[in-house]
């Protein structure tokens, strides 16, 4: 997992950006993550971006953090704010578990209560959407 990959869907030779739906615990749409890393709220307003190099930007394209190739999440000053482990465990900077991203896309808090779903979205991107942008709230 050296770089985050951008997935483009081709239809009739035309590249289209596909959006994966982010759902809250009630399975209502909380937002979307497009294959180019654009993060939108439920009204399709852009709230941020995840660039192919792992840079996390706010809606104004100001850098607010980074996703490193080893799953480390950093803030704009490169201080570690969390980790996404290969098994989907999400930890804060002190390595305390704050959530889980299951293989079926279910997102759980530290008590294993479901807080949402993000089917077909990379674990790191899901962690950013739920635990950084807090789209499920």
C-alpha cells in the first residue's frame, strides 16, 4: 500500500467519478466519497479531499493532514493523530482504540456499536471520513 490509488470507472470510454455512499448508524446517507478522494456531505457539498499522495485537504484545499503509507494519520504539522491498522482497527495518537472498520464496510466505535457504513471505500479513507471529518454525526 505504497500510495493511495485513485479508481476511475470507465463507461463507454468516458471516465466517470463514482461516489461511494457513507451511511450513519440509521443507514441514512451521511455523505459520499468519490473515487478521486472528494468527500461530500449528504447535500453533496464538498467538505474535503484526500489526494492520491495521502494529503488531506479541507473544502478550501488547505492541507489539514496526511495519510501515510503505513496507515499513520497526521495533522497539518505532521504530528500523529491516529493510526489505521491493517485489520481495520483505528487508534488515536496514544494507541488507544477509537474504532473499527470491518471488511464489510461497517464502522464501529470503540465499544463495537455501529456508527455507520462505508462499503467499497478504503479503510484509511473511511477512517478519515468517520473519525476526522465526522460525517456520521
